[in-house]
């Protein structure tokens, strides 16, 4: 827990690039958390198998896991 926020460390796979036509951010998949959004565009296409820090944040009307840091 960091400043009253849940921050988790997980490995990621299945990088999907941004889709501007659908207004989607890049995203990756975690075995335990599912889809994680890269709203700050910190990941590259070769990030499969890498570890990240992720945090549950409000994105629009929903709460989503977002990338905080690439480890």
C-alpha cells in the first residue's frame, strides 16, 4: 500500500498497441489481474515477460489497473 493506494507488482504479456480510432490506450495482460492499461505510454512492444508496478485507478467512469512503472 502506497499513500492509501494498492500498488501491485506483476509480470505482463500480450502487449496491444494504442488504437487511436477507438480511443484505446496501449494495454497488456496479467495472468492474475487481466487487462492493464498503459495510459502514460511507459511500455514498449517488447515488454512481454517484464515486471511492472500497477495501481487501481479511476479511468473514465470505471476503475482499471494502470501501469505505474516498468521494472
